[in-house]
């Protein structure tokens, strides 16, 4: 029996509708200006685990809102590498072996808001980072919470995804500024920056 053409058209329309019901996928751009700062006389490393590198925030907004999928990890790695490379005389982006100081980041929470939710003109994003700071022996010497916020006005945008991506990018820039402030505070890294030199004990023989 030949298929009914009308039925085929209906089925194809239904499939197209389902295909368009997927989440809004956000890939924030990795556009981060290189900080202008005097590098500290230490070697540093970024110890980012797989959970951080691949972090994705998925959320379904209340009706009539849509589902969103925000890829936070990759660009977060990029802004941290960009900052740490400028902040230290030596930087290893992939391993803490042999470094004077190691930064181990994590993402504790992500929140966002659309213009429809807030009844404003802005896409907004909040990211709560935590950065553990370790010395060369692997001892945790500090825990720094980094609260990041960004927004993008809903004007001249090609899509909702673009607006949210720009808001997330600005939140990450805010996070970079927050971590830079921590690094510029001499009290934060004083014990590492100004550690007394090792005393040469010699052989104990008097001349």
C-alpha cells in the first residue's frame, strides 16, 4: 500500500518541531585581554581536573521558558591560563610538577537569567569559583572564593544564545579580575613570595 502523502508531511513536520525543541546551547567565547601586571618571581601551574575542564550547566526554565546548556569549563580554563601566564615568571598550564605554587580550581555553582525572566533588557550570568592554592609540597595554603558576574544587553543580537554567551564571557572576565586582585595582595602569597633563603649549614669546621 502506498504511503499517504499527507501523513508523510505531518510526520516530517513533527520531526522538525522536535528537532527545534532542543536546549539553547551556549559556548562562551574565549576572548580575554592579557592582564598588564608585573610577573611574580615564582613558577606557577594550573591543576584543572576533567570535571572543571568539561563543566556544563544544564537547566530547564519554568514554562514557558526553554532549556539551556551552558558550557562553562573550556573558557574557564582559558581565562585562568591567560591570567596566570601574565602573573608569574614561569607558568605550566598542564601540570603542577616542580612549580612553586599550584592553582586547583573548581566551579561551585552557576546561575543565569534571561530578559523574559527578569523583565529587563539583560542576559545575566553568575559563576561561583573556588581556587585552592597549593605550595610545592602539595600543601593547601589558601582557599579563595571567586564570585563572578556578567551581563549583556538584549540589543542587536542575532540570537538568545549569543546574548547569554556574551554574559557568561563577561562573568569570566569578572572572575579573572577577582583572582588578579587576590594575586596582587602581598598578604595572600607573602609566605611564598618572601620565604627566607635556605641556610647553608656547611660542614661545621672552623677555619
